[in-house]
């Protein structure tokens, strides 16, 4: 028997489930022919559905059939050493054409698939957007496409068309691998087999459709729901409607799918239903799986359609009374007064949908209203409130009064600075609603005119700047002003002083005067001129000493020091440093060096004695002295008529001396002192004797 059907489809659809894998972007020659398999686990059986991805492979397999195998892989949670193979069908293919005859008149799905498989010709007449998706110029592709789509809606017909099977001989304690292979000879067409791994323990009830919404307008309802979330479960849906929330009726005779909309990239399905206004309607949807199963109903959405107002108010005039008061006037046809209960005035800071009602219950006959709480920037709309609950809102009007009041002076200015010179400023945000931003100013000294860092007002209450650390000034100064939308500027904030991280050591001090007096070293210098100097440190090095010795650490402004611990006969070197508040130390001053000569007087010669010797007619001198380093002794003599004169120098080991040059009845005064090799001398010791 031959079939020839022409179908007029009122339904626009998309390919769901397996059919979604078929794309018109590639032809059959470019594709790799393969069988794709899905499974649905029920409580006591496993349902299998499959399809190929090209129309050519589908046509060949309709002739040669499929080899369907089941492999028992695990039993009682243990993997079998060798899977147990069972052939479910050796050449599974569409049932003969004569078996379809009785179903054709009763089942549209059977008629479509029968025509696709066995019909002499296959043509479809449908809506324009259907034609944009299915290429009606390729009959083989049409047959293939409609067969797969129809099989997704009716599992019984899918089984009859060689695209599905039930396996009832399954057990709870086993898990199976199913393989669907091609019987088409390899030399005629290569088709890759498909498979699935599943068990009865994986049974899950079908999920409830989610995210159903309804938008009620004048005599219509727009339903929408997200089909992408459950695209792996449902390919199409039934839509049901009720007035009493008890008795629901399907308003989609055919399953409804995502091709009902022109934008195929949208995740949502849209469905528009015509309704009567002012009547409550309730909607729910039910998904259909690729195995023809009906899922649970979605949550119910409800609402009423309402007639739109014919007229829309239009704001026309704004009349300022003062800086905070304006009278707004709008147009609205007088014939619309009977359809509205009144007007409402709405205000927003921005031209968006976040408007707040500021004046309610404006009489329907009024066409103006006065508002006395203006801010710097105001957007107003007027809404006409319909008696049936509908409303129409005007386009917004911008209202900006003359603003001459500047923002408040910014406060709370503070900063941090790191070792790289990055300054992070922050301050307390101003509270003015018309605030445009801030201008940030910077100076290197407190006295100079500050320079502006920002080209345009800076919106945030934080700002980042970079300063040069290796510069002469150790501080940087900031202050800011606030600017509003009228470019009114606030007073300057308090000046913020930011101390830079100190990486520059202070300038070196310089010695200005130095001398040796009475064996002590007197030093004078000019202190470092750096502002942050905390102390000066004087160091000394004696003779060939390797390390410098700190002898003075002054935190005052002293510029002189007397080194009383210098030793006679030693050489000393001096250097002075400056140290700042950050602990940085200057380079040393130019060094000064001194030799401290021996200057102390040695003890007097002890036991110096003079005795007149009448026998030798001389005066005998004697003494004792234990000091070392004596080079010689000097002997002095004087009379009442003559001053003290050196009469003789004797060797250091000499302790006696006779003076024969005398005059009788004369009193003589003798003196003695020791001379040392280092140039020093002892104190003079005297003795007087009469001859």
C-alpha cells in the first residue's frame, strides 16, 4: 500500500531530546554517521530511545535494521568477570507498512511517521517561521526531521518506527550496558554504534517545570518559562488554563515547543493566550519527555486582563516659584476624565524606572500640581489612574532649579604613604544629592599655590597619588574641594600634611674651629642644616686605632665640645655625623687630626740640699730623683745682688755637685729642676745657704 499525505500543521516546533542533535548547518556527507542513545528508567523497566544524526543513515537503517544488545556488567554491586550478553533484537526496524493502516486515522503521530517512512512524497505546509528552520526543498531531510520529532512525542509510535524499545527483563541488583549497532554493510555505509550504561536504581520521577510566569495585558496573557533548565528532560509542553482553579483544560492541542518564538537563542518559551478582561485566569504547564511521558504540573500562575486606558498624560510646562518649588502642568484629553479616578505625581533622582509617588489623589479634572521639595536634579512623571485598575504614565520631565548653594567643606581627609611614594587619600563622603565629585589639590610646601591633580571632578571619596621621595622637601600637602552639578565649589578642606618616608640622609655637619689648650682638644662645628636632624654624634680615633669611638651624642643644638680625655703625646682624628628622625645617618664631616704634645710639669726633685764646706771652700749640693726619662738636671744659683742663673747642667745619673765660686759672708740661693727626653721638665726646687 502506498501513502501520500499533505499535512497542514498549526504547531511550530523545535527538535527536542535526540532530535536537538540534528543540525541543518552540515549536510549528511560532511557528518560522521553515528547512533545516539538515551535511556529512561522506570520502576520495573528500562526504556531506550535512539536516533542517527543523518537522514542517509536513517534511511539505510530503516532497511537493514538495528542490532540491539544488552550486557550485564555488575550484579550485587560487583563487576562480573565477563559481561553477560543478551541480544534483544537482531534486525530491529520499522514495522511493515500494513501494520500502520489502522493507526493512521486515529493517531496523527502515526500518520506523520508512516508518511515519512513509506510515503511516495512528503510535503509540509506551515507558518513562515517553520519554513525558516526546516528546509522544505530537501524531501529526505524533511522525512528524517519529522520522524524524529514525532517519535519524541509518542514512545509507542517510536517503538513501531524502529526508534525505541522496552526492556522489562531487568533486575534491581544488576546494571546493564546497552549497545545499538547498525546492520548496514560497512562497505555500503559506515555507522558508529551508540550505547548507554544504566540500572533500575537510577529511577527518578520526572521534575516539575520551573519558572512559569504570566504577564496579563488588555485581552491577552503572555506566558513564559525557561525550557533550557529541563531541556534534557522535556522537549515540548502542554499548556492548561482554568477559571476556577479546579477544572483545567488544555489550550494547546499539540505539544508546544521553543520554535513558537523567532529568537531561537532565548532560553525562554513564550505563549500568548487571548482572554476576556476582568476575569481571573489560572495557568499551568506539563512537560512531555522523549519517551512520551507526562511530567508533573508546574506551579499555577494567576491574574486578570485589564483594558488599557486610551489616553496618556503628557507633561508640558514647568514653572519655578523658588529654588525648591515648581508647578507642573500636563495635557490629558477631557473625554478621558470619566475613565480615571485621578492622577499621581512621581519623582526620581535619575531618568530610570525607580520613581517614588510624591503626590497622590490629584483630581481627574486637574491638569497641574505644585511640588515644594525640589532637589538639584529631579525627574517627574504623571500617572493617570484608571478606574478599572489600569494606569498610563507620561514620559519623564527633567526639572532643575537654579542652584547657587555650594556643597559643604569636605572633612575627614587622611592619607597613607608607602616606601614607593604611593599616597592613598580618603575622606568622608559629602551627603549632597547633587554632588558631582571632588577636585584634589597638592603642594610641595605649605606656602606655595597648590596645583590641581584632577582634570574633571573625581567621583569617589578615595584618590591615589605618586610622589618623588628623593627631593628636597620632606613633606607633601593636600586639600580638596567638593563640586556639585552646577559646578558650585565648596571651601577647601583642611590642609593635610603627609610626611614622606625618609630615604635621604641629612646633610653633613662641618668643623669650623679646633685647637689644643692645656692638653685638652677644643672643637667647634656647624650643625647639619637638614630639618629633620635629631642628634649629632662625635667620633674619635686614637693613634692607629681601627674603630671609631663615640665620645659625644648631642640631641640639643650644641656646636662645640671639649675633649678632656686626650692623652699627651697621642695623635687623634675626629669626625662628626648627623642623625635624623628616621635613623638615617649623614656622611661624616671632613676629618680633623691633632697631635697632643706633652705639657704636664713633672714633680720637683726631692731631697735637694746645700751645705757650706769650709775645708774645700765650696758649697756641696746633693739631691735624689726617681722619675724615669730624665735627660739632665739644671742647677741654678742666685745672690741677693744677682738674679737666678743657670750655672751647670749635669747628667741624669748625677746626684752631687760642688760650687767653689763663692764669696765669704754671702747668702746663696740654689735651684734645681729635671729635664726629660720628651721635652717636659719638673718643678723647680730651691735651697738657701750662707757661706
